[in-house]
C-alpha cells in the first residue's frame, strides 16, 4: 500500500493533527474580526492575543515536566477537549474578563495550538518517531507536514463561510461567527476521539515514568544547545511575518488584498511540495546537510526580495523562498528526535518550542520599527543576517553528531565496500 510503512498510530496522529489545524486555521483568520465586532479596541484585541500566547507557552512548558508522567495519549485527548471547550466559551460569552480567562487557559490552543507555541506539538513530535521505522522518519514528518499545510490552506478558505451563512440563512454577522466557533468545537471533539484510538506503543518505554527535570536529563547539553540555536532561527523568521510582507507588497507595488492572498496561497502550495522533496534528499545526503544546505537558497531569496525592481520578480523571489524555507522542517524534526533518548523526546520538543516562542515574541514590533526608522528592506536584511548566523552555528556545532540510522547506513556501505566479491 502507498505509505503503508506508517503504522496505525501514525495515521491517527496525522489525522487528528490535520483536523485540529483545519479548525484552528479558520478561527485564526477571523478571531480579531469577531472581537472587533464585539466592540473591543485594537489594544484590547492585541492584549487578548498576547494573553493567549502567554497561556500557550505556559502549557507547553508544563508538558516538558509532566508529559512522560501523565502520558502522551492522555494529554493529547485532554488538550483537545479543553480546546473544544474554548470554542463553546467564545460562542456564548462576550465579557472581556471571561474571554481573557478562556484565552489564557484554553483559548491559547484555539489561536496557536498547532504552531510552535502550543502544547500539542511536543507530544506529537515525540510520539511520531515510533510509528515508522527509523529509516523513514524524515518521510514521516514530511507526510505530517503536508497534511498540516493542506489543512491550513483549507481552513483559510473555510474562514469565509460566515459570509455564506449571512447570505444563505439570514444570520447576523455576529451569529455567523458563533456558528463557526461551534463547528470548531465539533472538530476538536472529533480530534479527541481520534486520539482516543492511540495504542500504548506511543508512550515512553522507560521504567521510570515520573515527572521530568530537564536539567538532569542525560542529553541536556544537546537539548539546550539545539534549543538555543533553533531560537536564533525563530528570531530571524519573525522579522518577515505575513502581515509585514502583505503590507510591503501593497506599499511597494500597489498589490490589493486579493492579489496578496493569492500569492500567500501559492506559497503554501510551494511549502507543501518542498517537504516531500526534502525527505527524499535527507535520505541521500543526511538530515543535517539537508537542513543547512537547502536553507541557503531561502536566505539568498530573502535578501533579494526587497531589492526586486518589479512586482513579478519580487513575487518570483517570494515563491522561491517559500519552496526552500520549509525544506528544513521534516529533517530537523527527525534529526532532533533521533539524537536524544526516547524518553527525552517530549522535553526536547517542548524546550525547543518554548525557547522559540520566548525569543521571537517581540520581533514583529522590532521589524516594524526597523521599517519605519531605517528602510522597507531592513526587516528582510535582518532576517537574512540572523538566518546566516543560525545555519553557520548549527552546522559547525553538530556536523559530527549523526543519528543512529545514518551511522548504521554508513557502516553498512563501508562493509559492502570492503567485503571481497
């Protein structure tokens, strides 16, 4: 069967993750519109999103310590149910204090749970490696990533459904958004039901499944070193966030919203295609080499975008950047999970996620300040510089650290070479 090398547990995790991403992508698009319709100011909306990000970081940090003790499957189910409750809360209350409480404790997952700041990602990242053979691990993360991008694309389109509810059923705009929150809740409950089918095989096999102190783990030096390096990458990436790029294309080339939206949709397609290419490349040249050397063109195109004299050329550079910028994701996840012990995977994923969220929190504001005080090209140049630092540091710090499956593959080739015919 195609992709038959993925176990039943692997497909369940990928399916649940895809469903959750579909629901979250649609909510994220109109969340601010909904709050604006309730009469809240831009400052209040920004504060609520900040509260959600803080709550998400707290939950992701909590996962580092309790993930192995409570169990990955159990936490995935609980977080899905809690996120579903958030949808009901958003639909049936408009009081700011209650919205803030919901957003901190549960709504954070509705806004950013599928991304690096959420509590789901460390648990799924740690569980996925055992749902396929070590040799197919990069392929596995590529399949999961493609599923997420398809769901994010569909969710972005589904965010327009409230307009249809108004036209088709005569609902008010406010009620149409509330219907979408209820739909979100239903999808999250379905996601929880999918997680319910996971087997005990996704859990840690350690004889001591207690609360973890990441500062005492055997691989703590590797864990914290990688987390620090990945934080530089996150810091660089946040300089060129979607809202800034949209505004840049509008001010530089007078592109309208429809044209910018189409450009972003096209870049999502490029992202998805590149993931499978990256997986195949990693199997040939190694995970670390794929992470570093496929990202170099992305850095070059990031530098080039603000200096393009014509819109078509800038869009071409943006698409090229989109193709190469995500190629490091599958091999990076596979590499990270392969060089630490099985029972340390939740801690590795969790610490990396929290550090990236913390370091990158204030970068969008810094990026806009650079644009205003230096030039429109400054955010792109800053992103390229920090990306270069990230790639250089990662390569020279870990070029001699090889995952077990790559060492075994190299040893097998050496035996074939030295064995007499």
